[in-house]
C-alpha cells in the first residue's frame, strides 16, 4: 500500500512534572490517514480529540506535550523535527480550522487581506495576485459577492460566513492535509450542513485529506469516509464509516450510536450511556470503558484489551467483542 499521508503511531500525550509520574491524557494512539481520505475522530468531551489534532499541528497548549510515539507526515517524522522546518509545513502542507473563527481571525484586518497573507508568504504571490486568489477562494466557499465581502472585517460577517472565511484561508495555499476541530459546532444546523458540503467538495476537488474532530455522529456520517472512536484517550474502534455505523464492534461505539438521534428516524427515543468517563489522573486499570460497560467481565478490569482486526480494515479493542456482536461463545 502507498505511504499514508499521515501516520500516527503509539502517540502518547500528557503532562510531565519533575519528580512525579506523567499524567497520560492520550494513550498510545495509532491511526493512518491515506491521501484523499476524510477521517473523523469522535468521542465524548475530554476524550483527547483536540489534543490529538493539536499534536499533529504542533499547537499543544503550554504544559501538555508528546510523551512518546511518532507522527509521520508523508513519510517524514514530525516529532523532534526542528521547529523552523516543521513551521514550513503549516500552511502549504497542513492547515487547521478551529471551532470558533473569531478567536482565529484578526478583528482589525479585512478578511480578504487575512486570506491573502498565506499565499503571499508561502506561495510568494504579489499583493495583487494574492488579493485575487483570496476572492477566488471566497467564491469557492460559496460566499456571495466575494469582492465586496473581502473588504469586510470579521465582526461584520455572520458565523457561517466567518467559518467559510476560515475554510478559504486554510485552503488558500493548497494544503494536502486539513485538520478541523469541531468546525461547525457553533453554527445552526442548516448552515452547518452547507459549510460541511463546501468543505467536502473543496477537499474532493483539491485531493486534500481531512482529519475531522467532532462529537456529532451525524456530522461524521455526512462528511467522513473513515473514523476512529476515542474513549478516555484511547481509540476503541476504527474503520470505514459505513461499516462501523452499521456493524459496531465495541460497546462504547454501540452506546454512542444508540444515544445519537437516528439519521433516518429522528423521532427515535434516545438512550444515553450511564456513568461518566474516568478521571484521567486515576485511570482504571484495564479497559477504560469497563466501569460503564454492561458487558464487562473480570478480564476487562485487569488488562487493556488488544486492538483486533474484526473484519478487513475494521478494528476494535474489546475482549468480549465476538461474544457480544457475533453471538460467539466467550
Ligand atoms: N491545557 C491543558 N492543560 C492540562 N490538561 C489539559 C489541557 N487541555 C486539555 N487537557 C486535558 O486533556 C483532556 C482532553 O482534552 P481535549 O481538549 O483533547 O478533549 P476533547 O476530546 O477535544 O474534548 P471536547 O469535546 O470537550 O473538545 C481534557 O479532559 C483535559 O483533562
Ligand atoms: Mg475538543
């Protein structure tokens, strides 16, 4: 198989304090993103989705660091790469879109100029050419009257338009990997739909791969080809979206699907998963989901289940998966 565009292997993220054991937040995460793939990362609040994306973009918050593991971009190791070399990847190769565009946009610079900044710096375009590209990118994201809107300041635009500006900005240098952290959560559902469609179309046109963090399964269903389900810093299940959604093999994924409003049956009753995710400072030994899992047996509380390939390209980390989902004897 061709080299994945992104290969994350045994990535462990946490907090290191002198004289104390490390606090592990994201534990030994492994996944690949192929060229052109749209990879969703789902999980409850606090499961480590944002930190995973931020580790890829070298934007971890102060005090949080990669403790071990590897992140390879197009075959090149990013962990330990000199900062100057790594920074050069951000923009032309890897770009990131955040949940709240107001925090990422400069309030006193016209949006067209903000979009043009990357192409001027990274692609060496003239002021005029970069301004034209900015308007072209705005048009591609479906912003009406882009030449006029390019002269607006962020606060003069609606939330949906601002998020389109963020997409235009992120894609302006033609990145091969776009990292999105809950890019539409702040938008109302109709606008969310439109923005996701734009994102999907533009990635398909340019061949860019997408790593897309969300807690919303319907969004993953609409936007992604593949997904990983995270629970308390672990990937508990991964595979093609259609397969994992129709044939989940981890009780947590099953619980999430049962608790989500059904995409086809909006009136269906919601079932929520009882209990809360573990306190990361006092992780249970064994499977982190065991305390909330109705199928847990003794082994689940003592050892971490290995990640098994339950079907080609479909992985789950559950001792009891076969018994629960295939009706096989334990
Ligand atoms: N700056 C920080 N300092 C210390 N701990 C942090 C920091 N940021 C996050 N954490 C810890 O890491 C855990 C995972 O955080 P992360 O932001 O990756 O979660 P998430 O899955 O993106 O959640 P959400 O859906 O709420 O955005 C949090 O529960 C928190 O305990
Ligand atoms: Mg987050």
